[in-house]
C-alpha cells in the first residue's frame, strides 16, 4: 500500500485499484475543531480535482477534493455521529471515503510523504 | 453566499472578515499594542478590521467553553475608543442615535445605534457618561467612517477625540470578577452597564484604568481601557490569575452568537433599521414620544406597525452548520437569509441568526435553509440561545 498527498491537503492510500481518502493531520490541525463532515454517497462518480466531500470547522466550511477520478465504494458513516474523528485520527479512523480508481496514472501527479512534508514546511 | 473553498484555500485565508463590504480596504495591515504578546502566547493571527488579530490560541471550542465556565481575556483594541466633549454633546449625539443619552447618569452606559439619515444602522456602539463628556466605543471595521460621520453631523463645538493611544481588553466569564478584583481592587462594586475609573499598580505610582462591567459574550465580565504602554503588563497580570486564559476572535464570535448579540456588518448594516434588527429596546421611551432623530418616521412606523422583516434566532436540525448567506425558504418562497451562523459549542448544535419576512418570523415557525443545494430544517427560536448571566443591580445572585 502506498500513501500519496495533494497540495489541497488530502491523503490517499492506494491498495491495488482501490483507495482510501482523507485530510491530512496538518489540515485538521490548521482547521481546528471539526463539527461536521459530509461524505459522498456510495456509487457516486468523482473526477480528479472535483468536489468530493465537505468538512466544517467551527469557523468555516471547506471542500475536500477527489485526489483521483473513480467511483465511491463507501463513505465513512462514523463521521456523521463523530466528526471530531477528523481531529483525533485524521489519517486513520477519520478517513472520508473509499474509491475505485478509474485511472491509476493519475497518481503520478501526487506527492509522496517526503514531498508533502517539504511542501507543508514551505507554507 | 460563500461557497466552501478547498481546505488549502481555507487555510490560506487570513482575512476573517470575508466579503465585508462595509470595511474600507486598508493600505497596510496594522499592529495592535499586544501583537507580540499574542504571538508569544501561541496565537494564530488573522487580518480583521485592518489589524493583525488573534483568531485562536489552543482552539475555538476549548476557548469558548473555558470562557463560559471560567474567564477569558480578549484583546479588542481594534475597536474605536472615542471621547466626545463640549457643551451639549449628549443632546447633539441624539440626532444620530435613538437612545436617551441626555438622561444617562455619570458612570452609566447604554447600548445604542449610530443611524444614517434614513434610519439605517451605520454601527452599534456603547455610550458611557463620564465626567469629561461621553465615552463611546465603536466597531473597529467602521470606526473611521463613524468618526467622519460624527464630525460631519456634530456641531463644531463638540470635540471628537480618538483615543488611539489606548488598548481595550475584555475579561469575560463567571469567574472574571474573582480574577480582576485581585488585580484591580474595587471593580466588584460595579453592576452590569456601570463604569468607573480604578487605580491599578503600585500605590506610589498607580495608573488609572477606565473599567466597565460589560461585554459581548452574554457572560458577566469587564471591559478595560488601558494606555497602550501598559497593556502588556496588565494583560500579563490578568492572565496570571488561575481563572484566566487568553481567548481569540473565533470564540468571541461563537460566544456572541449563542448570546444572540448581533455582529455589525453581518447582522446589521446600513439598509437595516433598529426595529428590523430586533433592537427596538435601543429606542428609548422619551425618543419614541418625541421623535426628531434620523429616520425617526421610518423607525416609529416600524414600531407601530411591525417591521417587514426581522432579525431572529434559528435553531438548526441535525449537525450541518448553516452559515451567513444561506437563503431561507417557506416552501418554494424565499422568506429570508442567514446573517450569522455556525456551531454553538455550549449549545452543542448549529445555530444561526437571520432576517425573516413578516408572517414567517414568529417563534416556532418552521422553515428551511438551503446549504449547498440541500434543504435543512430550521425553527425560529427566541434569543439568546444561552441565557445571559449579567451581574444586574437588584437581581438575585
């Protein structure tokens, strides 16, 4: 399994042609207390860079974009009852959705962990 | 309305005031006297009203709850502190505000509204009668406009002094009095909406502070005007009290929303009059009888016949916040708009305020707000969402 990152602070963990997507620890720490998350419906078709989910802190609503194109296998229903999972375990239990990739070559444009760390350090 | 931005865009956004059309574009972002103090305390700074200001320290939720249970220190030095002096200042100001200012006794303060010539609200403000004249605190985002407007409409013999050499701190919460009385003896004698001068510091060289028992969180508390040169020492002393933590603008916004207190530029603007803003209490009895202030025909007509739209509280079903700009519907008909909305940490649910048309704004009215193309049920509810805990004279404590 390989984990990639976007400049919009999403992470995607790829396992074969399916993947899990969430927002990074850096993103949650900067957004602050998460009070609401809206995940995509199973079967929804997502386009790389398109709106996929919404995350809301006390102060603001933010879009979560699809890091790659594909079809949603599952949204994380646990976030509905406990959106603070995004704060407590952003890169684990606080995942947003799982997706079947339609084009694995789209992963080539994403960052690996080291590149994302360098990106965040430069912000 | 503001659509959600990407996470990255949200993180990059440093202008908390968003699309505030009432705010002049500042040429440069200014620093307040406690700028370095906030950064030392770990604050995340944002641009607000033309200044760098702390939006949060440890987190909005924790800071909000701390203030409701203990005491929070807010830096509100961006607000304009004005002193109006000269014979007849109160009577002259009454042309532009609907309160009974000339009846205000020394050391008493009143919430009031600065009215445009058509009765629209140019700002909300606190007016205190002081030995010199009137001490007026106005919103930071419109203070320059306010000063120009006051200068235009007040007679030449009334002097407006902008006390920009002073910082303004607010200590808010049920334990504010316990903490502040240790730093500034005697402040516990004040009741809600009273103010006075108090000495602080060494007996040999005490510094006079202007302190009022007031604030904008719905809790008991104080607002302290201090010379900028002494602001850091005072903030350090207050924060050294075990009840006190520094609190940012983020929690200030959620606290005032729960308290049902309007935020100028959002819940009030120049198109809206005091009756529409559910601020008819600010139109004093004598002024209703006499009229003669800007927009008094419009305002008195609104009082007599009811406003066409009114600012109300809205409780929100479910967990999805309904934010500023969201349209509100009764069936297919739009009947209003949200002007403030978010999550209420003490309420434990989303809450909002907005303008709803007559016929749909009675408490208990069931409506729908639209968020990202989806309808969410909202119910008109009485304000405040969290009861006020002011230290009122004559009240049982």
